[in-house]
C-alpha cells in the first residue's frame, strides 16, 4: 500500500464531494492552504450544492479569474501553468488544474488522434484515475477484462483482479491512439487551452530569478507550430515537463537518468485473433531468446475486443549480459512460443512492431525545483514490477496539480519541492522493493526458482499479483500486505538506491 493509492487533486469544487470518498494520506493539511480568493460564478454555483466538507475544500483552493489579463496585449499574457506534453501525466495535470479554475495551456507536438507505443492495458489503478476525472463512461465501448492469466514454466493460472476499497476489480484495454486524445480533450473541456501540432523548442530561462531548487526557474517556453519556422514564447508562472520517457525538455533543464537503476525496453505489435475478447490479459513470465535461454522480462497478450490483440515483450536491462539483447529477435521468439489458440503468426500481423525505452522506479531527476515540476515517464515513474506507466502518469500529474495549486496560492517553490517529497513518500519504498526484485530475477537461476515455485501455488501468485500491480489493501493485513512489508524490511538492508540523490550524468 502506498500513499499514491489516494491521490489528491488541486481542490476542484465539482470533485470535492466525490474525492472525499478516498482522502489522500499525503494530502497537505488544511493549515498549509492559502486563504481563498473570490470564487468565479461557475465555481460559486458549484459550491451551492456541495456538502460543508466540499465547501471547505473548495474555499481552500478556488481562485479568482485573472480579469486584468484581458486588458493586457496577448503577447504579455502570463498563464498560470504551461504543460509540455499531453500524454497521461500532462493531460491529467491539465484537467485537475483547469477544473479548479487555473489558467492552463498544454502544448502537444503531435495532433490527436496519434499512435503511441504501449501495451494498451488499463489496470484498476488507471481506471480509478479516469473515473475520478468522470471519464470511465467514455470507456464503455472499450474491452473490459476481469484479471490476469499468468504463464510460466508450463503452467498457467487465471487470477481475478482483487477486491479493494479504493480501486475497481476490473480493467480495460484501449489504444493510446484513442485514450490520449480522450483525456486531453477532457482537459480542454474543463478549461485548459490545448495546442496540438505545436512543438516546444526550448525553455525560456528567467535570468533574474535565483531559485533555490535543483531545476532552473523559467519564464515560459518557446514554441513552433507544425509546418512553420517561426517561433513564439508562451509565458507562464509555472512549467510542467510531461514530454515522455525521452524528455528532451527535461534534459535541457538538467534532468538525467541514474544508470545504476533498471531501464525497461519494450516492443509491441497488433495481430488479428479470434480470442480478441478474452476476459483475461495474459502475461508470460518465462520468455526466452532464440536459443531458449530465459531472459529477465515478460511477454504479454492483451485482447483489444475489436478483432485485435496487442502482443509484446518487455526486457529489463539490469545486467551487462542483457544490454545487447535484440528486442526484435526476442519478439520473434515470443510469437513462435505463445499458445496456438491465439492465432498469432506472421500472416495475422497487422504491421511491424514498434518499441521504446522505459525509465523506471523514479530513476530520472531532479523532479522539481525553481518553478518547474517533472511528471510521468519524464520523471521515470514507471512501475519496475510490471512496466505499468499510464496509471502512474495520471497519478503524478494529479499530485503535480495539487502542488501547483499550493504554489499558485502563495507557497511558491516550497510547494514544488514538497511534490518531490510526495513522490518519494508515495512510491519510494514500493519502487525500492520492485528494483530489488528486478535485480533478483535478472539471474536466470533465481528467475527459474521464483517463477517455477510461484506457478505451483495459486494462492502465492494471487498475492504476488496484488503486490506487482500495487493493489495492496490499506484496511487489511493479508498475505500480500505482510509479504510486502517483509520485502520492504529486507530492501532497507540493501545499498541506498532510493533515487533521492542526483542521477548520474
């Protein structure tokens, strides 16, 4: 159980009553909130039907509109926040800020809908975040699945998603082609300005500022529209870097990845399959190279419900032995290996596979400083246990929105540094256990022992699923919760790799 199980928003009045169903453990205490400014008419109307608790939450974070901005020339307009990238974390952050009344502009290089390499699976954690944004209804046409089927060393186990007080017991599969545009459009409907086909070419450094944080203070970003050579500046009080795993803007500001922490590599493709509506997503825990050697990673088959399945492999680069392994060859070997009932073969392929690198376990930093925060994949927020990034994009974007709400109401840089501490508290211990597990299974013999024994016990695998999907219960101390606590105690004895230090250059 991590504090991120219940992620705070920036105090949107319309969401306050529902958000009270699962208050965040790490939510800032009321005394830290700045005094409320006069609410806009829209927000005031929303408060009329709110509960007393919701009214208090609304009063803590609602802001007055920038009436003076209308009288200034457009070139001088300063937004509250500019967000670089409209993927999961950027759009989540934009939605929560815009819904609370802040002046937000999101700059997205591509135009929606657009392709994005991904496994396309939404776990219960991701579904919870989409539901909180009032978007689960929009998933009605997507394939809903009930659990995970694990394969390993000749055995298989079907496992339902567990019951949990904060998360649903089901997930969905939906392509990022459809999902990302859906969430970005929802942020725009909430009031965010969405600039598609617009590339951020560089950050604009505030030469006069002397921020105490590890990242540079900015006055905004320079952008260029698609097909144009002309650039212009978008000014903002705060900047969110959410431009994905390669994060060009993050690197410009000084972020880098710690080379001693795990890096994932993934490749996926689509295939026609008669089992496209299977009720379980499938994970193969003993993938092998062309010579039959077990490698650290996993293969997956995710039914899409539309005649297709998403097929892919993920490799954990934890050891020099695996750094030169060709993921394309690994994908070919996996396609040859999967059960014939899926019908996955070259003639059912719908196109060449695509892939990318996955920075994991908060391996990228610094993640806050000056007037800048880093979210989602740009901060290495992917779960090392299972390669899941969408849920953590939504969660870190929401945490960033909450911190920016505090910053904009008077706390400034201190609130952004608190965001980094929130990330460490929410994910740090869990990710440290995950990184230790990843290093363990990078040894083929340890992998064979762990997975081989685990696949002989449905109870053990069911509890392991709770841990790997980060679905441990906050209200019970069952086998999964006790097992994780034991692993966490052991991880404390390992060398300190919690990612708090500056990453290697």
